[in-house]
């Protein structure tokens, strides 16, 4: 008889097979979840949202959020740094090394370089993507999967959050500043699933006291102050958080990507960062019933 164990049962469990007794066991946290009198013919292993790494955390929003950054092994780990639209790390983060920069094309007025992909649509605010009176931009304002660091590195249904999804997180979660997350010594913000409507969008800083009803046992993710990379330097670790979205920042020239930006004083979803900067990526994936 063919037997197939579901991935939901196996996820996070310890699987042991006893060949001599033809028994198959699934153990999680010291408890026997399942056993068979004969071993299954095959087992399919699938992680939440497909691909690899990262627990998919339901914060009560339109998407699930990963528990870790791309390249991180734990929530407090900073992970890797990526320029906006790039999917690999590198030694130096500058316009000279940026994937979508062509220094031989004069696409910007009075500037001797041009971005070759992802520009605002024609006739938008201060749009300067004209050459000899002809619009030369592509009008693409959201990263394609091939240029999405989360999709390219994790696979499955993981991807970078949009600007709107960062904004949703900021306005619908209970956000608490901490200088020592889970006794790891890492500073950042704990993003809790809000328990009440009044808690949504609340930002609790060091001079305030979090509600006693919230603890690390509650559903949450942690965003460390991971800083960013400019050239060969890493700065802002422990004091600044910059997390890319998949959205182009469309309110200025097309040099900028939209990002989450936070310090001990504020937590903002809509700020611009030069696309060349190396910044962390926190993936999201769709919610499924």
C-alpha cells in the first residue's frame, strides 16, 4: 500500500525510521505525533510558502511575514545586504557597481549616467527621463521576480514586500522598541500582531512602557537595527534600520527605492534610499486559507 505523509505534519518535527521493526515515527518537542506499521513509500518536505528558510508569521495582515532577513540564521541576525533590484551580495555598494547603471548613456539631463531599468511612468512629477524630447523610461515601478532578492534567493512564493505592505505593517501592528531582544543583546523593534483595534499602529519607544498583555510568547517578528552598506562601509548597525521594499520611490528621480526606515525616534514605511545602497530584505508570502 502506498503511503504519503503530509509536509504539514513533518514540518519542524524529528523523523525517525526503524528499519528492523519496519516502523516510522514523527516526533516533535519530545512528543510522538505519528507512527506507522510500515514505512511510507515517499515523503514530501515543503516549508511554509515554499522555498527555503524563514517561518511564515501571520500578523493579521494581507500577507505573512518571514521571521528572518534573507541570509540570516535567526531573527536577531542582520542577514545579507542587497542593492535595490540586485539579488547577490558584493564587496562595494556604489553607482559604479550598480547592476542597472550605464555610465555611457546620457538619459538624465546634465548628468553623464543613466539607470537602465525601473523608471517612473511618463509625465509624472519631475520626470526627467527624456532624451532629445523622447521619453526613454520603462515605467516599471515594482521589481520583477528575477530582480527580487527574496524571490531569487528563497524561491517558492517568497518575495520582497511592497511599499503598501510595509505601510500596512506600520499602521496595523503593535510596535515596541527594544535594546535587548530575547536576551540576545540586539536592538530593534518587535512587531506584534495587534490584540485590540486600539493597539494598531501604536509605537512604544524606550520612554514608554509596553502593555503587560504583550510578551515574546505572542505572535511577532523582530526587525534588528541592521544598518546599511555604502561603498565598502557598513554603518548604522545598532542605531538604524533600513529595509527595502519592491517598490520604486516614485516621488523623486528614479535613483531611489522605497524602504522602511527606523531609529529609536521613529518608524516610517515611506522613505527613499539610493538604489545603490546595500540594505536588508525581509520577505513576505501570500496568506492561504
